C-alpha cells in the first residue's frame, strides 16, 4: 500500500467515524458519550458540525479515533485469549466495565 492509498483510507475512516459519532450523539447522547468515550463538550461540538466541516476535518492525515484499551488485560478479555468459549460473554462484560472506567481518558 502506498502513501496516497493509506491517506485515502485514513480520510475514509475519519469520515465514517465522524458520521457515526454524530448519528450516535443525535440519537442517544448518553450512550454516545459512553460508546465514544467523549465528554459533553466534545459531543456538543461533533453534533453541531456541518457536512462541510465534517469533510474538512475528515480530510486530514491523522486518524481521529483511537483505541481505548492499551493494556494486556483488556485485550486478553476482548480476544478471550486462553479462555474457553463459554467465558466469552463474561470476558466481554468485564472488558466493557474496564473501558467504561476509562471514559474520557484522553
């Protein structure tokens, strides 16, 4: 993959992320805050972006979304690494609880 292709994929991911975020915020603000890991100020800003502003922001060369799990424990729970399949739902619930505690991490 060359640099132009990579940048085009970043722009596409940014556009998809912003559109999804805006839709989530407008549909169910509380769930959006939790699922996106953002605060009220950021949610208000995203909700009020015009289509032209979204396109301009998405056109940058930096990925806007970020992983909220940066430790082995959460990754292990999400992937059920080394655990039987029956424990998968419990593992996902545990991972969700840990990530919720990191709400507004950045």
